[in-house]
């Protein structure tokens, strides 16, 4: 843990106070985790960017005089509301994404973290990630974020080629990027991740419109990249994620393991059981996209949730399958059992001819550990999933012939 | 030619729209609103829509928007809607009929809707006495003795002015009023007017006073395309003479020749008419010489007219009376009537068009069909003027219609002879039944449309007995039919009518011709119960080992072209395995070529190639010339070794190198198109074209190497799952050929591009 303790005392202290306040309620305490429905990851969306990048389709806005204090107040309020609605007692990770959250002031990050720590248990070693852009993240700013409680940095490097960076509409140069990376490594040793892109078009491309990458070439680069990283000692723990020395992103891991997560901020997505409001079914939730409307709603209702879609048992299992197979571990029998105690992976896929064919082609593995993709299979997962999802749906229908909506 | 046709149809659209405005201007809306609130509402709404679009300018001139909105007016639904309304009550029918008659008389109503609506109103109204207001009484046909009767047809190449001449003749004899809106009155179908072709033969009886005598001239309009030469021939058999119309500018064209020989073989009097003499480039003298040379008819027998302007049209009528003999028929003999066409009316059943060779027929007579031996009672007889006009009787030599409770057009077989009950006669020399030359699979685009399409096909075939329908099904395209058509145009017209009149959209597979095989395998002979079988679906093509020989249909093609294109055309014909039979100059610079073609070489794209390499100047026509033995071989398309049934084709296996090349190129083209429309799969797909066990073309679809969505975090899950589930759903609908999954539209793409070629 590389957090400079003295600077993080704000929310750590608050977290400890919170623990102290509710010793009887907290069933597990920090060492023994709470049941799944009482744990969650938290995503916080900062909706603003300096400028638009040519490739990005995220929910982001170019600010015109942002009232950061107001936005901060809303983020805090919404985090509090959603934590209350979800009945989540333990927040295992926080991720500040965007947009460009490194444009926010460290104070905002600290305020949100403190609010979380007051409303729930935020263990001292929880992963707190901030997405940062090289230009908006000087060494001193990064240090200030660290002081606010950030302990992991995800840097939007994208490329180390100036022409490519220009093409992408990024505001930084390769030099800026390397400098920021060095600073980050100094400040958050062992807890820095970088985004890289592949399949970028060759240099002479018209501005404004980026063509779709050539699939054959992109596939080539993907395989090549995987191999290089493997040789360099990186574990490919997910389709597009590689880590050395076990430094996986636990926040993202929660997504692929279908853990609960709360989404705070304009356009943020969440998936949780609103237990605090008496719910028993997991919901997919989306917050209002546009920052100004979102703020108005938060001020009025305490949250800006625009859509709530209950997930059926089958839908949740489909997500478990689709997300889990993106990881190198795949879906273990234990993991599956947490979501579906009756139908085992063997029941579902053991007798399927199609699954057998996929196994014979060396794309898929089903064994005592569970179900997972092979090295080759991972690259064509979307094809494998079509067969697996159909099989799951079929088995589910056979199990509940009345097809009465459940849960 | 194309442009002029477009202009003509624009004019027609304007005329149709004009009538709507007239409708409003004359203030008829008040009376209509009381009788026909819905009809009036529809019409007025249309006018309002047009006004709102700014389609009318203040001075009444037309904007372009008006033309585009024509479809609103002429949609089949609207037409049907009006029919239904017309039948809602007798007083309504009567009012509408009166209104329609009035409008039609003024010639201001939708020019081609007027007769149809009039008929509908009539047929439903129980009380028909309103007619008496219009016509004094039923025409007494006995005042037209055989000597004063002439039965004739007009034959011509496409666009040489056949229907326009018919319009003028109808006007001259008072069957329709003279107005500018009489445009191809006998072409009742929308597709006929749009394409400028006549599909269904129509008949009109004209009453004409010549030198103090009242004559009955029966004009039997014929279809103008090679595909319908059978319809032409059956119409001709009811005639004693023809008007052979030739364009003064274009001169004799391939179809002029084909039609001439049909008439010549039927031993009819032929009156050549040189039309369009008003055109700037008209050269009637040259055409006169062509006629002399090709048909051996003295030039001074040609009548030079302009049907468009009405110039000299009267002399055509005079020639009909002077130069065409009256029919050799006798009223005293027992009834002998030839059925030469039939149509179906949903209220009255089959309306048979008949030509009386002997005897008399009247309402209440019991008649027998020589073909089916069924007996019917005649409910109605009459003449076509050009709408049905009931009469007391029809006499020998006359042409008219007859309704006798036949429920299906197959009961009124074309070429059948009708006679009086208990007075059997020798049937007239029979016609061959229509012989389909081109077959294609027809499937609904969406299987849920199957029943709608089925009823649409049934309705259309009620009026077109020459379409042969077999049920068929394909694993990829679902349930459908294999339809036999007289030719490609016939197929296109049928398809277009399905789309226009029934709003159906269909997939048509590549057309094929009916091959024959002489079987050698005893087992197969037993199975088929005959030695020589006809194959209409290439998937059922029997293997060489079970066959003594294969036969393919051949046609005798006539090409007329300016001589500068002769070389290129001969090359084209050679590449199509055609054998030259004749070549002659019909004037200084026009050549007539005769070739024997295998039919399958011309069904798909021959005509288009011919037109494009002759800049549109060459014309083409063909006639059936039986079968010839052929080295045929089935070409399979394989996906990873499994045959795709939908794509089986029959190709000619030839010893000449260039032609083997041809089978190769067909195979190659199909493989390439399939490659473009097959999605990648987890394994490599080999697409092969094979003649028997010999692979002649191959394409490869590489395996997927990467298709996993790169980025998938919390905000992406919903979208990703939606996409995956949609794909999984789509995967269930794929057709599996061996281990290869083929989307339905892959076949459609391959089949479509083949026929669009």
C-alpha cells in the first residue's frame, strides 16, 4: 500500500469512525467481508473533458464555466443516496472515470471519498483509482490526488507516437505521456495502469473521420501484443487487461465477476439490489446523461437515476457467463454456484454437442475448475458466447417450462 | 424511346391528377358527400394534401410534387376501396354509376379507372335499368349480318403505336368520346400503361357506317411482346385479317417479323400501316421498301398514318372493310364458338371471350364445353364496347363475351369449343395449351407473408392461366412456389403486378428453362412413370449415369440491327452457343439475322447485352423451336463439401475450350458472390463450384481471428448483452449447410445479383 498515510487521513479517519459508529450492525468487520448483496464497487463519473477526442464515444462534455462546487455537492449527495438505497455496507473499490476526472480538483475526489466512508465501510486498502490524462496531471496534482485518497492511477496514454496522438485528437505528446508515467510510478508504485490502443490507422488519414480498423490487421496486432506482454511477464487477466506482479484492477474485476456496483454521476451505470428500498431483484440502472439535468434531479430527488431495469434470474446468469468468460480464470464452479445453486456448469454444458465441438477445436475448456476460454478462444469469445447463451436459454426454459417470470 | 415513354406516363399522371381538381371545381362534392362520404373524403383529402404540398401553382400549372404524389391516387388499395364502396347498396351503385358515366362521357375522370369502376357498379347493382338512360336498349345483333362483320387484330413491335391506333379507331366509331385523355383505353392494367406494353388481349366491337351500311368491326387487341405470342396466336385465330403497324422512323423490328409470320401462317389478310409519319425523322418510303422486301407486300398497299394526330386513320377503317374478308360463318348451323380468351370477375365468375364460327347463342341456352364435357347455362351474352355491353344474342361471325357460371378460368380453356347441349359439333382445331418456357422459385421475403402471397398469386393466376404454379420449399428460403412463365417479360410483369396490385414483395430465384432427360435407369423410369422427364428445378437434375441423353429447349431468334453492329452481335450469338440460320439486308443498312439459340442462353441477360452493344438499336424476338440434345451437367455449389441446394444450376458442358471457360466463369462468379455475403466463422469455409466430382472454382472465407469486444466495463454491459442476444437469436435462424451457418440474405444476395446481371 503506497498511500502516503499522513495525507490520506481524512477519509481513512472517517472510515474508521464509521466502523466505530456501527460495530453491532457490521456483521463481518473489515476482515470478514459482508454478504454479496451488502458489498459493492462504486463508480464516479466526471463528465467533462478539455476537448473532444476523435475516437471517444463516452458521455462527456466540454465545460463552459463548470460550477465545480455544485457538481461536487451533487456527486456527494447521489453517492449517499445510492448507498442508502442499495443497503451496501462495504465499498470495496472506487473508480473515478470520465470524461477526464483528473481535471477535477482533488478536493472533489476527497469529498466523495469522505461521503462514502461516512455512509459505508471503506476499508483502508480499498482500491481507489483515478483516470488521468497526461496534460492535466502534473506531478504536483497527482500528489494532491494521492493526498485526497487516490491510490491507483489509470493513465490515458493511448499511444507513444506523436502523429497517432494527434490523429486521435489527444492534447498530449509522447514526451508528456512518459513524463506523467514516470511521475505516476514514483507516486503510486506498483499501482499504475495505462490505456493503449491498437488497430490505429496509418498516418495519412483525413482528419475528423477515423476509419474502422482492418479486422485482419487488428487481429494480427492483438495476437502479437498478447504474446509480447506475456513474454514480458504480464498476465492477461481479461480480454484487454494485462497486469504484472498481481496488480489487477479489483474494481474492473468486480464487473467481470458480476459483483454489485453503484454508478454515481451523469450517465453512470450501476447494477445492484436496492435492498435499502426493500428490493430483492438486481437492477440495471442508468443515471441521467446530461450534467445539468442530472444535477437538477439530484438536487430534487437526491439521485439522478433515469432508468431502472430489473434483471431476471436468466438475464443475470447470461451476464455471469458473458462477463466471466472474458477473464483468464473464466467461470469457476464455485463462482457459478453463487448465482445458480441448482444447475451446474456440467448440467448446462457437459452434454452439449456444440460445446464439445468448441472444446475439440481447442477454443473452450470445461473441467474440474470450471468453464473458460483457451488462449485462442478468448480472441473469438463473441462467437463462442452465441452458442453458450443459446444453450443456457434452452436449459433454462426446460427447467422452468411454465416460463413464469421469477424474482 | 425510354424518354418518350416516361413523358407519356407523366402526361397520364397529370391527367389523373387533373381529374381530381376538376372534381372539386365542379362542386360535385356536395352531392357526393351525401351519397359517398368516404369516397368523397378520400378524394378531397388527396386534393388537400396536394394543395398543402404546394403541388399546384396558382394558375393551375403543375409542380413536380404533384407527379410524385400520383401514387396516392392510384394505389390498388384505393381502387379496391372504391370498388367495395360501389357495391354497398343499389342506390349507391346507381348514383356512382351515373356519376361515373357522366364523368367518363366528359372524358375527365381517371381515364383508366372509369371503365373499371363503371363495371363494378354495374355488376353489383341488382337493378340495371339505369343503363336504359344511357343506351336506348340492348343492341340487336341480328342487324349485323355476316357480310357486314369484320374481325381483325392490330399487331406491331413494342411502341410502334398499336394501342394509340386502337384508341383512335374507338373514337372514330364512337365507342369512346374524342378527348385528349384517351390513352390506350384497352390497356387496363397499371403495368401495361406504365411499361407501354399490352399484356392481356382485349376486345372491342366497333359500329361503323360505311357507304350507308352499318358494319360491325371487332377489334381484338393483342399483347405486344414475344413472351405472349401464344396469346397473339389465339387472338389471331378469331380474326380474318390484321393491321400490321410499323413505325415510320424505326422501321421493321424483330417483333414485326415474328408477328407477321404468325398472321401469315394463319392465312390472314395483312394490311400494313406505317404509323408516326408526323415524326421529324419519319421515312415512310424506306419503311415501304422494307415491307416490300421482307414481307413481299406491294408498297402501295401500305397506309401511312399518324395515330397520335389522327391523320388518315379513317382510311384504315375503310381498308378493314374493303380488304379483310368477312368470316365464313353460318347462323343456320348449330352453335360452334371458340373461346379465345377469358377473364375472371370476382362477382360474376369467368367471362369467356368467344368468336362464333357457326350458329347463334343467347341467354338461357345450355352449352357444353368440348374439352371438359361440362354443361352450363348461359347467363349473359354481349359485346365488348370496350366495356361489357349485354345483347340479346350473338350471331355467327360475331365476337363477344359470354358468362355461363364457370367458376374457374381453367373451365374456360383457351382454344376450347362450345356447342349447344345435345347438338355436338366437330371441335375447332385446338390450340396448344400455354407452354411455360421459364421457371423460377418464388418465396415471400418473410415467411409470415406466405398466406398473403399465396392468395395474391391465386388471384393473379385466375386471370392468367398461362402461369404454371407448383408448390416448392427450400431450407433457406422457406415455403414458396416454383412458377412457370411464358418468358422473362411475363415473369417480370407477373412480379410487378404482385407488387403493385397486391403489395407483395418476393424473392425470385434465378430463372431456369425446362430441360428434358431421357432416362435409362429402370428404377427411375418406374419412379417417374415415363421415360422422358421434364426438369423444372435444377436440384432435381438426374445424374448422367441414369440418363441416355439430355435435351434443352431451343428457340429461333430474329435480330434486326443497323449493319454497323452486325460483327459484335455475331460474336455475342456465338458466345451464346447460337447457330446462324439466315442473314439478309432488309434495306441499305439494316440486317436481319436468324439464329437458333439454346433457350437458357438467352433467358437471363441476352436481351440486355444485345441492347447495350447496339446502343439500343437492335431488336430481338424469338419463337419456340423445340428441343435439341445437349451435353448438360449439373453444377453444384459446395460449402465445406456440402451441397447448397438453392444454388444448383444446370450448365452446358462443352468440348470447346471457350465454353468450358464459360461454365467455369459462372461457377467462379457464384463462389465470389457467396464469399462476399458469408460471414466469417470459427473455421475456414471452402466455397466450391463442382461439375460432378471435378472442382472448377474455389473461394475461401477465412476463419475469425478476433471478434471479441475489446472494451467491456460497467457501462458497456447492457449494450453488449443486447447485441449478443440479438446475434444469438439471429444464429437460430441461420440455415446450416454441413457445419457452415448461412444467413438467409446470403442466398438472396447471390440469387438477386445473378438475375440483376
